[in-house]
C-alpha cells in the first residue's frame, strides 16, 4: 500500500471518559496536499456517533483512520492478556468481543470491565500494590521506547491524566462494532480500495516534525509542527485545545508517514504480534 491508496487521512483524538458525550473527542482530516481541517469542530461527539460516522465515511472513499488508543493489551510478553483468568481469548478481534460482552457502560464505555469484571489486573492506586508490577507493554511500545519515543503508559494503568486503559478498552468496543465494515490493521490485511483503521500516537508525529514537546496549545506551535511535517498551516478559526491540535497534527503526520516505504511493513511486526497485540502506525 502507498500514499496513493488513500484519498485522505483522518485522526480521532479519543476519550474513555464515562458519560454519553465527550468533549475530549476531536476529529481532523488531511486531504491531498491541503492543510488539515477539523471535522465538526464545535460538535460534542459520542463514541457511538463516531463509530457510525466512521463507517459511513469509510464507505464513501478509501480513507486511513487513526485512533489514539491501544488496540489490544500486551500478550506476547506473558502469553495471556489476563493471566490466570479462564476462557479469555488470545487474539485481538476475539478479545474485543470479550470486552464487549463484559461491559455494560453507556456509549461504548468500558469502565465496568476494568472496575468489576477484571479489577485485579488494573492499577487504580497505591492500595493495589506496586505500580511497576502492572506496567506490561506490547512489542511495538518496547520498540518505540528503544527508539527514544517515550511510550510509558500501559493498558493496565487506570489512574491519572496520562492513563490509557479506559480509552483503550472503550476503543476495543468500538473496534468490535466496526471490524466487519472496515479493515483494522494489522489485525486484518489491507485491501486495495478499502478504508482502514490504524492505531496512532501523536508524540511520534511531533518527533517526526522535529519537536520535543508533547502538547501544543497555540496556533504558532501547531503550525510549526505542521510545517515540520510538510503540511500547509492550519487555516481554521476558533479556540484550540490539545485535543484539537493532537488531531490536526496526527492527521498531517499520518499523511506524511504514508510516504515511508515500510509504513505498513515495520521492522519487528510478525503475524503473532499482528493478531495478538497490533502495532502503532508510525513505528518502523
């Protein structure tokens, strides 16, 4: 697959928060050589609404969508997603169905999975013991760390502003809903003319742009990042926040990364890893 395989890249800054609608969700599109733009910038999205919108857009034209959550917990390191638990699947698509079955939160939320169904596997605070014992990582996370990418959050860490567990497990419910309508890479192979969904991590694209920071809050910072990615500056109006800037930079960063000859054939990605853990688009 090449940059010509997709007419646009779309980045979704995701949220695992409880509730029906989420101000933390932002969506941006980068088409052709145009400046990235926000999609419905004043709208407060629900996760279910994002899923339905994505399927419609995926069928409209071949699009590469990116979500900033872990598509599966690590399994290669320990051989199981939830060691010691019976009847837990061992491939990502089957695990998405498992999360769906054990979650009863509104709007594709998955707090019940973490807080009740499998509470002992997730770190919620000091009462759970030593945090380091919960910090298990996927193979792509470890590779990013070796490259200096500083991916430090674990899918089992469920506390604090930097935690990714709630967003990731809510995201797995979304993937279960859309997987038969759009390709989820690398769990499923890409197909010419078909839209695909990939996992993204904004810090990778900020690093590719030559920046060291993690959050952008001003138009000047955003446009510096876009320039570093070979993109025209953002021409939108209105206030910016880190959700919007993450989506805008990542949409442009995905578009730029499509030019990499190994964008979909990264070093270290095996069939076992693809089926069980997935990979972050941008790690090569």
